[in-house]
C-alpha cells in the first residue's frame, strides 16, 4: 500500500467494492470537462482502500448515471473510431488473441457463450471463426446490437443491471466481460447478476486494464484516469473479487495490447469457474506502488508549453479531439481557458454535443475555419496530422509534442 497521510483519509461515497472497507486515502483529484448533456460529474477523488489496497474512483455518480452515459455515448458505435469490432489490424489481432485464450479453456465448440458489453462483437466473431456457434452478445447500445446481428451473431439489447427476460432463465457455459468491470460502479450487484447467468461448472472470463503495470507503460499524463475507468484492478484484486462471490480461480493471462504503432496497454485476464464455494483468499493489491509512480510521472509531464502559450496569446484555435485526453486537459490544464472556437472529432456520436458551450463538429467543417488546429490525441496525433494534410487543409497545426 501507499504510505498513509492521515490528512488525506476519508469515508468514501462508495465503500471498496473488493473488500468492503469504508476508509480510504485520497491519492489524487481528477478533473475533466464533460459533454453538456452528460450525467457524470466533472471530478472525482482517486482513492486507495485502507483495507486491501484496491484503487478506485470515489465518484458521486450513481450506477444509473453510468448506465445512461454508456447508452448515449457509446464510443463503439462509429466504425471509423470504435474498437472491439475487428475494425483495424490491431483490433483484429486483439480480438483474435482473446478468442484463442478463451478457446484454450472452453474447448467444446457447442458451449453456450455470452459476451456482456460486446460492443461491435469482435470477440464473438473471432470465436465464430474458431467454430463456436452458440454465441450471444449483450450491449446497452442499440446501434452495436444491430451491428453484431449484421455480422451473423445473436445480440440482445441490455446490460448487467437490466438483464432482458429472454436471458434471465438461461444459463451459459461461458460468460465474457472483456474491459467492462473497470467501468462499473456497483460491482456487488454486477457480480451477483453475472454468477446467476453461469451454468453449473460454467466459466467466467474477466479482462481489465492491469493497474500494476501503469507506471511501466506511461503514455500521456493521467491517461488511465478518466470519467469511464473507475476501478483499477491488478491480478490480486481481481482474484479477490471473483472468489468473494463463490467462484473458483482457474488461470490468469497477462497481456500487453498494442494500441498504436508506438504504445501498448497493459491488461490482465482471469478465468473463474462456478464450482465449489470459492475460498477465503485475501491478498493486498499490488497496484498502489505503480499507480503512485504513474501519478508522479504525470505531474512531472503535465505542464505543456504549447497550451500555456496559447492561453497567453488568446489566439483562436480549433481543437481536434473531443475524447478522454482532451477532456482531462480541459479540466487539469489551461486548455479550458484557451480561445477555442470548435472541437473536431471523427466520432459521429460526439458530433452535435458541446463542451463548455463549444460545439463538437465533423472534420469536413474545417473548410470554414482558417484558425490553427491543436491536435489532442494520446495515441494518434501523427495520423491525424497526416489526415489533415491529405484532405488539403492548410491550417497551422500544433501537436502536443511539437509544432508543424
């Protein structure tokens, strides 16, 4: 655990989801701008449980707020920007690897498999190619559900907290939650609902970002702390969570997911089985040291010369990118006080929204602007710069690392 500072301890608005402890230490307060119609708050305390060391966001938002957010702002709906649907080479590789991991444990191709939070169905399609046929996706986005069906896989509208009637009486040989539970506020109810969907001896596969590896995989300041990722697991805390709800541990897999040409994203997956009574396994999370190191690196790299200069000059600019990276910058740096006339984003779900009253628009509108463009992307700045020049736009372009 991180060394305690009693002045930073508090009773959180939600107890630790892993061990139930109701005293935490505040590590950092994360701020971000939110979409004008968004139901989530613009800040939360990142805290460490005093009992088991689990690190999570102590957010004022309710589970209903998060459910509404994921219904209305699914980043997977747009084929140009969404992941989880085998849309790009890196995405295909990731989905195939996950399907192969599952196939090594769930060997019978007749097994019934449910993917909760299936997005555009990438894992399910990869499993279909491996010969599995009894496949079902569950997702809160109507657009994603239709896309999964178009790809020849069954899909149902719903989620962990509104399981459709058609699923409540079914039991699945395997349930998948790939990069889902880090988004869930009410983990207790979620885990109970998950266990109820498992057949006797059924397999549960959970994959999450690996918080124990954050410091070793620095991308940009505070990259792993956004309004969506509110639980930061390592292998110990993930095992503890499953065993707490009567599941038996089968095996784990460590992953380094290639998310761009130059960046990887650490993840850990655990296979549980609905067999026996679990165990009284307890262990301290090992993520605290890595997270503290990552916070220090973020603080050291947070001050950005380009943003500071744009703030001083009050030059009118267009910001390319309205995702998590930009919204953190708007909350944590002087970017929120720069003279921004518009945000541009390829994601059609974001277009038409506003941040602090400033509209998010389609890239085609750049033809109407001669203002400089500030590219705010954690992973794809150079690709965006190339896209701007390929389209023939001559605007001056600022990248976060340099100026072109």
